């Protein structure tokens, strides 16, 4: 008697799994933009956990098209949550956040896996993450708010002042990307529920955004930022910003660059940034700075520190 019941249970479970898979794959994207692609945990050619929409987005500022990668929390489609709105975190280098199939050779950030675990453990609230793809060869130009005198350390082009378009990029995020997301997805608006972040030059442009547009972003996740761009202009911007985010997480490794002396300078710049922010009133409850011994400049380091960053910024 027991054996037939076990067989019947196994068959029901198999049928249910197939049914759920079919429903998930056939469910239309939230975005109505033509060309939107949905990737889920059932797509075996990808490493995505959960629900990820890839939306083509054409910029009026840069006159190019890139993808917005919108990761939705697991309960987004629950009928019980049909009216629920969610905090949103905008991250740069969208290609490298969720999926090994689109990430660079160094891998991905594993944002989806990390949030799936933290949300499932009730350590952070469900949230939407918007990964904004970089523009490939124009990445440095779009991300740098000021030229980087040490560009050769990172193998990036030597940009003149007029080619450093990071300030335009910040406006692009605020005036183009954010309104689009707020129109198509259920997000809570306002600084308290809006975060921004990125790594390397993506960290620099995110810092510029929070300093230049006070009151827009309440949270900032800054990884391995090149703070010394513009001969320290970002540090000056930190001193003069009219307001600072409610919370900031900033992290750096001691081996960011093969040039040991330059790596030390990068760490010193982050410590100087910390000193400026502390002086402006950002105590331990609002600002966390991590200097990881031996950590290098890659996605593995940013993945490793991501749980700490999310728990500090969003922890319950």
C-alpha cells in the first residue's frame, strides 16, 4: 500500500513541476517594450535565479540602445501582492550582475542568488534590482565624471574633459531610466526606497550621482571606486554636496591593481573619502567602509562582499 502511494506522490510532484515550468515560461513579461526577453530559473543556458526581464532601452542622452536587466522578487506575481510596491536598487554594469552567460571573463556578481537567500531568510525586504548595461567601448566615457589620470593602470582610454560624460550619465539614470522603471514596474518612489551602486568606474559614477543629486538616492553601494579621478574632484564633491544618502557602503581591496603603490593609493583615497563623510556626520549607522586585505579588482571580490553590503543597507 505504501509503495503505490509513494509512486503516486512522485508522479504528482513531477506533473506539478512540469506545469509550473510551463506556466513560468509562458508568463508574459511585465514590460511591454518590444524585444523584452524573460529569463527564469528554468532556463538552463543561464545561471539566473528567479525572474529577470531584459528590456531594450534607447537613450535620448547618449543616442544608443542598451539593455535594462530588471530582477523581480519572488513574490512579485503573487495575487496577494498585486498592489504591493517594492524598493529599487539601480546597479551599473548590468551584464555582470545576474548571469554567467552575459558576464565578462571574471564572472558575475550573483546578485540574484544573494538576494534570493537574504530575502528568503527574512534578513532584507523583497526588492527590485535594475541592472543598467554598460556601453561597451564607451563604458569609461559614460561612467567617468572626470578624466582619470591613471587610466593606463586599468587599460582604459585617455579621456579629455569633454569626453568624460559621467555627469550626463547620472542625469540619464535619473531622468530616463528611473521614470521608465517607475512607469512599468511597481516600485516605491522616494529616496528612502531608491538605491544606486556600482564597481570601479561604475562606483565613481554612482558617487557622482549621490553627491550631485542630493535627495534622489537614499542608499549607495560603492565597490572598488576610483575616487581619485579628476585629481581628487570627487573628494571635493563629497565635501560640498548639499546632502548625503541615508546609508552608504563603500569597500576596497588592498590588491586592486598589479601596481602595488597605486593599489595603496586607491585604498588611501577611499580612507580619505571616509574621513570626509565622517566629518560631515555619517557615523557607523550610516556609513560602513570595508578594506579587505588581499582582495583584487574583480567580480569575485564584489560577490564576496555583497551580503555585507545588502545587510548594512537594507537589513531588518
